[in-house]
């Protein structure tokens, strides 16, 4: 009688199971897989050797071998599930990012560090210029009552000028409707009321911040935009002081070859009022398409405070006088960097934004 090639099968199976148990990583399992159950494995070699057996013995040995293979394969599968789970856990553990612990040199991908956007940078530069001229910087709320945004600025309900500043009204119920401020001017009212109640006149402040109008966005208008306004309330202030501040600012911010000029204008809260223009930053005064061949570009508005505005906040117009001015921060950025379309400022295109770090 031929000796069965499966004499050692129990030991061989036990060895296979032990070596499966010893596989420590999913990579090791993948490498060992072929030698455990593949064509060159001991199981396959035994399978081939069964051909030499008598048919009956072959059948019995075949079944035995089949069972051994099933046991080995299921042990291998169980080991695979376990190792995959461990690998997954280890990977999750490794990927967990404790932001408090990140050390830049430990991060191995190209790390790009953000920076303030062009509008924020422009606002800071403008603030710096005005602080250098002796102004303080004041902040005010973006949601205002109708009183602060309009009425205290000499724009009563029904005044035609409201059409210029149409905005987003929010009904809060009685007694007041609030608005997203259309300009930073309400901060002037807050400042003056505060100075009156605390007896801290005079005022020399600039008020930068975000404003809202119901404009349709285009190359020169945005629904949300930024203004910076200035307010001076002091004794003996004249239109000449205003013109001097505008000129000093213009040369400090845009450079010595850019000048300013004032043209008569209209604002409900100043009298007289002026629109101020600066030398076209693109053609430097020679005339181009952007400035409609005038050599000048309108930047903002200004004027001497209307006595009605002083009266509304309780300032004695016989003792105090002042002026105010305002212009767009986004507009300044547009002019200084010669942006064709202001919408680039809000479109989050890093190819554009990345140029201003
Ligand atoms: Zn020009």
C-alpha cells in the first residue's frame, strides 16, 4: 500500500496556521499569501501528489486536503480582516491632526501660508496714513437704525437723497426698522454723540469699515464694499483745512506725483460739499480711457459739516465747526493697483489674491 502523502497533513496545517498567526502586518500577509495557499504552496503540492493514489484513497485524501485548505484559507482571511483593521486604526491615528502640536518643519507637503486680502491691506495702509496725520481710528456697527444711517445725517424719510443710498432694510417690528449701513457716516454720529455726552470734543478720527448698498455688482460697484471716512470737529475749522487734509493724504498714499482737486458737489450732511478727484493713476494726468481723457479720477466726497448735523447731535455750531470726507477703500485698491474689475476683490481667485502678500 502506498503511503499517503497526507501523513503529515495535521502537522503541516498546524504550521501553516502558526505562520499565519505570526503575520504582523497586512504587507507581510500579502507577501506570504502565495506561499501559503498559492500554486507553489504546500497545499497545492500535496494536491498534485494525490494523482498517484488509488481512486478510493485519492477521494478520501482529497476531502481531507480540501478541509485543510478551507481551514488555512479562513484563518488567512480572518488574519487579513484583523490586520486591515489595525492598519486602518494606525492610519487614522497618524492622520489625526492636533493643531496645537503641528510643527511647521514636521509638515512635508508644500505649505502655503495665507495673508490678508487686498482690501484689508489697503485699509491698514490708509489707517496708517491718517494716524500719521494725527487722526485716531474709530469703529462702528454695521447694522444701524434709520436714525443713525439717515435722519441724523440730515436725510429725513422721503428725502430724495435716500434713493442714492438704497439699502437692505430689516423689519424688527416697532419702533424701529434697522438697515445694513450704507456708509460709515453713522459712526460719525456715534462719535459726536459720545464726545458731547463725555465732554471730549474736539474730534479728529477716521472710520473705516464695511458698508452695503443694493447695487448690482459690476466692474466698479459691489453690494458689500468698504469705506473710510474722516471727521474733524474743532474750533475755527474751515474749508481750507479740509482741502489741506485731502491733499496731504493724496500725496502720502498715492505718491508725490498724484495731486487732488475739489469740485462742487452735493451731500445732505455737508455744506458746502465737494467731490474730490485725484490725478489719474494710470496716465498720470495725460488722459486715458479710464479717466475719460480728463486726467482725473473721482475718489470720494467731502464738505464742511452742515449746522443741521451738528444741531442733531447737540453740538453748539457757534463754538464748533468741522468737516467730513469719505471714499471707497476698495476703490483705492482698484486705483492703486489698476484693477480692471473690482469683483476680483471678492472672487477668491488665489491667482489674483496671491499677488498681494
Ligand atoms: Zn487717465
